C-alpha cells in the first residue's frame, strides 16, 4: 500500500449537544424558583422576551409561561415529546423547536383546557388558564411573611456593646466571633490571648461577662459548663447539682445508684435534679435565628375531587414569557446593516426556542407527576404505610421517556398534597420482599412500621432488633435484622439498650 496524502469522503452520525439542547436539558432540572431567576436573566439579555398576562397578548406574541396544568398528554400531530427532542440530532431538534418562521406553528393551549383520564380511575381536570397557585386559588406570597432575624453573633454584639467598652469590648467582639451557632465557644483562651496581645485574666473576665448575656448558657466551652450556667441563673446550682453536672457521663449510662452516692441525695432529690436538667437547653444559641427562613415552595399541586386526581403546576411562581414580535418588526425595520439583522434574527430564534422549551418542560413535569400519582395512589389515599417500591426506570418505561429525563424532572421539585409537601424523589424507594409472596413494600413504609412499633413499645418490654424482625414478618415484611438496624438508625432511634436506659430515666424523672 502506497504511503502518501489523499482525500477520503466518509459519512457518520453523531449526537452534538447544541446550546439549545443544553438549555432544554438544564430547564428540566430547575425548580420553579430557580427557573424564575433563569428567565429573568434571559429577559435581561434578549430584548424580544417579555413578561405579561395572557390577556395582554398582542398580535404575534407567543405565550411561553409554564401555566400548563392538567392535560391530555397525547402529542399533537407533528410534534415531539421532550425526550424525543433531546435524543434527536441537533438539526432535527432545532427544526422541531425553531419558531422563528411562523408564529402559528405553536399554540400554547393551557393543559387545563382538556380532560385526560388515566388508567385505574385517575382523572386529570385542570382549572382555567388564568388560575394561579394551589388549585386555581391565589397562592399566598410566603416571602412577604418572612422576617429577617439577627444572627447569634449580631445579637450578642449588640448586648456586649451596651455593657462593655474599650479594650473589654474589643476582646468581647473577638470572643463572640469564636462562638458557633449552638452557642459554644470554640477557642483556646491562652492562644486567643496571645493572638490579641492581651492578658489571659482579662480574657477570662470578659468571657464571664459574655456568659451573662441572653440566651443563658451561651459562651460555654462544653455541655457541663452550659448546664451549670443555666442552673446558676435558675438559682439551682447547689453542691449536689454541681456534682451531678460534673458526672454527666454516669447520667448518660443510667448509673443512678452511683450518682446518688456521689451527690449525697435520695431517690426523690435525684429525680428532681434530673427533671431540672431536662428543662435546660443544651444548645442555647439555636434559639436565636439567623437570616431569612427558607420556605419550600411546591412546584406541583395534587388534590382529589370527585374521585379523580387533579394535578397542576404552581403557576404562581412562573412568570409568563412572551416573544414580542411587534417589537421585533420595529427593530428590524430600523436595522440597516446585515450584522444588526442577523443579531435580531438570532434573538428571535433564541426567544422562540425558550418559549417552546418552557412549555414542553411543563408538559413533561405534568406527565411524570401524573405517572407518579398513578403508581402511588394508595399513598395519597391511605398514607406512607402504603407507599410502593418505585424506580425511575418504572416511570420512564410507562411514559416512554429516558430514565435520565425522569431523573432531571424529579430533581429539586416538590409536590404538595393533603398529606404534606414532598420532594418528588421521595416517591422513589427500594422494595422489601413480602414474606407472604404478595406485593413488595417500599422502604419508607417499612420505616414507618418500625417507628410505630418502637413508639408504642412497653417501657418494661423494650423491643430488640430481633423482636422487631419477628413483628415485621408477622405484618408481611421479609426483612433481615441488619436492615432493621439500618432503618432504625436512619430514623434516629437508639438501640434497645439505649431506649431501655432512656425509658428508665424518664420513669424516674416523672
């Protein structure tokens, strides 16, 4: 074979992630609040994007809000679902979502304009396109209800400024900087004094002043000192209480006879002292909030009406996005050079793609949420004990989408129903095989049963993990002891030994 330069013509196929496809994938993973921020940035960059109500649309304006509620999810003739768009080639995808050529190619019919029925009696009926919030009502603006609270450091500095001055205030401010959110001082005082160039005695004196500030117990260096400060404030710090606080390790072990000897008290006095300690706050700093409280805003509302499930996007958190073609015409008529016209055409294409992608995102979310409600109908009717095992693949196969698409749709999104607000990922759990050969149960359902058994156990007959296995198998759950221990620890419940010791202390303190 001769070696030398030559030209070859080859044909191959490859999937290229165009900016438009990357944008569509990114939109799927955003929550409603994140999407609002993203849209605001896009509106700032693109003069042809605008926000407004559907009733204010002018000729040629294209609505692209996400107020897509419940719908018949059959694809319109000639259209593709988001999964097909993402999996298609770049040229094909761009032609599918490109709307610059004809505004009539896309009509943003609200998903609530049609009724869709799901198998198994699940029905979808939406509210009017003008509705917003939970099931057609005006959603409350939770952000206006939030109050900004001072941080613990700010709260302490304000108090220190009222009682200290000069060098003492200088030391106090630096000490407060070393106090964590729980109220504990995280600093070595000797090293601290060397770093500031002050006397160690002055540091101790200022720390004593800080420990008198509200909340009582703040500035302590360990739990014993924190409880001692609160006992002194309550005028309960006698020698017996001091010995009890110095031996918290024995109290944790439930060594009550030994504590009685150390403290020199009888059963009644020890019971009173333990009850007193239980009323103290081991983390006083947490009582002082910092910053705005972050409220979870649901992306989807689910409610049952007349035996049918209504699933609706929370349109209150979604701005309505329009492509202002009137403004495009005005700008195009004023554009003289080719570069300006090309820039305007690019803006129009980008705006049209965003509008289409937003609407398709809402339809995809509704489609996934509908299948979740269908699969977990017993949960919505009867509670967590009826939660079924469910995987992303189960949902993806049912709605003919890729598993990665379902994963993006369910990320960072919350569903609100009569049982509370849940992250969509909550409904995807592993399964526990039934001991009777019936349908498998979800891990969350098993955890619920474990918590119920432990909450209702007899204080004199604490249930071991082996006993829990027996009781769960009697309920139809084929589960191993190590799995019970793992679920119990995940619920924050102690072992049988720890619970027995805790129940004994509670009984003696009662």
